[in-house]
C-alpha cells in the first residue's frame, strides 16, 4: 500500500498465534490518520500477544488491541 497515493502504510507487526512469536497481521496507518488491522492471508485471525514496535495507548484503543488479544478464546 502506498501512502503517497492516499493508501495505508504498515507501521507495526501483530505478534501472536499458537507459538506466540509469529507475525499474524499488521497495523496500517492511512493518510487520513486512521489505523486499521490487516490479517495474514493464511488462515483465520489469530490472538495477538504484542505489537512490534509498540504503539501509543490511543493507537491501541483505535485498533481494539484488547479485543485482538482475545480472538479465538472462549468467553466462558
């Protein structure tokens, strides 16, 4: 994605998955200033354990980091 054309730029890796060390997705910053998550195309979204490099509290809130850490876990 190309920021110069009004698209997104990857700013961080989402780390997690079954082993806790794999890149399972990316955080993109759009030219509008918004942030979004793009998942790895191989398989369903995986739980996220950390973001590298770390993001600000505001950025984490915008992408719903708390929810990303609970993906695939039972709510019971």
